[in-house]
């Protein structure tokens, strides 16, 4: 008697696309060693949009393989052109997870791409090595603001070859915090212009209602949105639950949190 409504969100089958022909052979082998022999449609769309030089935002559900949308073009160009990339995550934990995944792919295909985290936990003696040798530097907006942009002359070699800026979890950059991050990105653009580069942006988010408008507000430039996921999903059964009355005199019900 607590259930007041039931409905079903039907699952859907995966929509696949072949591995793109421009993918370096070693990277394709690394993917195959992890049982990835084809891409989901949104991953292939992201690859082609990035290859066309567009700034891209990918907004698909959790666990739909968003990380490959930026990992593949970044690794391909690091291998072929020795380009550099800056990855920004809102938390250290997410950054460390991403570096672990990059290193695993790196080992699987012996790609030779150097990826490092650069955050508050990076020891002082390791920071110079990251600046000089990091092809993919994984950090967060606070470190970009406090430790990278004010000391950009120490990062000259990195900025001169910076081709990609990846910003994940962009739905967290909203309100006052989002405004701060948007301004930090404007500073990043000015520093890049000083070194004569104009990096491409690849943005990712969990499903939000206004991905294109949000991404364009964050960057201040036009962004191509990819919102149709090719990943499979199972049926989801949704039950609407009405918590029981715990105080009839005041008409108070039990909290939804304690009930769930």
C-alpha cells in the first residue's frame, strides 16, 4: 500500500561502430587486449568530431564509456605528434583513477606515453619532472589556478605543445564555483595564446538538461554536443513510494531518505 505508481523505462541494445581507421595500430592492439574490438556510437562520434577540430561535449549516462571519448584522440596524437594534454577533474580521487586507467592502457599496448598527476600531493622534487616530461598531465582547477598558470614560464615546454584540454564532470562546475572555473579557463586561454597555441577542448558530463549551453558558458566558445549514448542499458523499473505517516496530528510522514 506504500507504492502509488509503477512504470518501466525500457532498456536498449548497444549501438556499435568499428574502431576508426586513423587509430594507431599499437593503441588498437591495447584496446583489443582489454576486449574492446569496437566502439559505442557516441565514442566514434566523439573521435570524428575531435578529428575535425571541434570542441566537443559528451553527455551520456554513467558507465557508458565516456573516458574513451577523450582518451583515444589524446593518446593517438601523443603517439603520432608528441602533443601534450591537460586533464582537469574536480577531485584528486577521480584524477588518480584516470591516471591508473591511462597507465594500464599504456602498458597493454606499450604505447610509451607519459601520464602523471599534478596535485597538492605531488612531491616538490617530482613536479619538475612532470612539467618537463608529462605528455598527459592530470590535475584539477585549483592547481591550475594556484600552481600552473602563475608559473607558466616553468611550463613553457608543456604549453608550447598543448593540443587538448579535457574537462570531466562539468556538471559540478555551476553557480559561484562554476563562475570561478570559467574565469580560470579564460586565463588558461590567454596563457595558451602567449605561447601561440589554441588547444581543443573535450568536455564530459553525466546526463544534464542543457549540455551545449552549459559547456559554451564555461568555455565562452561554440561547442559540439554529443548526447545520444550508444551504450546498452537494461530495463529499469521505477516505483513511486509514499512514506508512512508518523505524526497524524501534524500530518508528518517519514523521511524519504530513511525509507529508502
